C-alpha cells in the first residue's frame, strides 16, 4: 500500500506521505495553475536569445531553451518544469522546456497515492506551521521565512549550543520536506567553534535528510546553504503570500468535512476571503453538487483575512 494519501479537494489537490510521526512530506497543487510535469500547448510570444517567453492557459512561461527554428507566434508543446511562485511583490513565472515524444503528463499527486482524510494525520497542524512559519520540534523552535532570494531557517531554543544544533539539524531536515520547501535554503545554526563539530553537524543533517539536495559546509558563523529542486510553491509561500485564497480553500475543505446531515450551510469569513470565493462561483457550485446541499456566503468580522467558520442553517 502506498505511503501517500491524496485529497481531491475543491480548488486544490492535497497530498502527503506518511511517516512514523504523521505527515513526513506534503504538497499542494492549486486548480487552474500550470504544474510541473504538465504537457501544454503554448504560443511562443517573445524570443530572447536562446530563451524566451510563451503563453498557455493565461499564464506566462519562461521557456528554456527556445525551440530550434521556431518563430514568435507559433504554437508548440511544452513541458512545465516549475509552477509559478507567488512571491511578495512580483510573482515568479512558471518555467518550461520544449516537449519531447517520450514526455507523458504527470498528475499532481504521486503515482499510487490513495484517497484519504489528511486530518487524521495532522494536516491542520501542518498548515498552521505554514501560516506562521514557526515549527516547534525536538526541543527547538524553527523560524522559517520565505523570501524572493530563498527560504531562511533560524534555529532557537534553551538547550546547550551543541545539543540545540544537533536537534535543529534533524528538525530542519523534517521541516523542509513537510513544508515542501525547494530552491535555495539558508540555515542559521547555533555557532560552534570547532570545525570538527560543524562537520559532525552537517553529517547529522545529511543522515536525516533523505532527499535530493546539494549543500555547502557549515561556516564559522553557523550558516549552511542547501539547494534542492523546486517544482512548485512551498506550503509557506501558498499560505503566506496568497492568504485570502488559501483561507478560502481551507474554508471549503472544512465545509465539505463538516456538512453532516445538513441541507444548507452558511460560510462566514473575512471580507477578503468571501470576496475571493464570490469571484469564483464555480467552486461553491462544485461543493454544493458534491455534498448535495446549498451554500451561502457571508462576510463577517473586522479582520478581512479571518479564516471563518461553518454553520448549518
């Protein structure tokens, strides 16, 4: 049986790999956005030397390389290599390359994933970590901040520096996979004076992090950079940089799980959350059809990003 569980939600697909302590790895793929592995028919819009830009489904793609002998305005099959990243300020466009005959579409959820309820395995706690950027684990506290330049992780706690650093290395390794953090990651360990101690600490991280990555040595200031493949936004980037959208989709998830025998539900949430849903009535209609009930939206409270609650009416 697969270790991966998938929820085919309204507006997003959620998947998680289970480990001994609950969710060991997670990912979210939002509906209506291009995702890594997807083969799309795109229009080539702008040639920029050996690279260029293309458009598919209303999204801009950074194309590398530009197809040989292709001209602007032509349509070509492309493979998405990374989804768009919602960053503070200016979002980062999706990336793609020319498709080849051997390319096959890849679903957002891992092959062999089985349907299930992620709430049974700590999904709500994981999403709270994504929203806050604070992870308490193994006696230490991680402060995780996504930035356009990469993700920074600071390790803090009351343990002695050597013990704190060792536990922090294991906690960081787990958090990277749980929160689906890719790209450049800068980890700030408690400072250790001896080079041998820093080498041992890096080895602890390597033993705990069983996934593709490259890293630097830990320098005298306690800094280590990790670089790993980046296929989609991290859970932190989704929760923090798309707050109204993320809270709205979570509200729909809670409405679907808590409907029970009700025939009508009222979803109350902050103004920004209800406005996002009101602009996408097809999501409400899909939930109504799936649960066989009527849904009403109501803006409520002084916080426009209030995540809301569900009431049977």
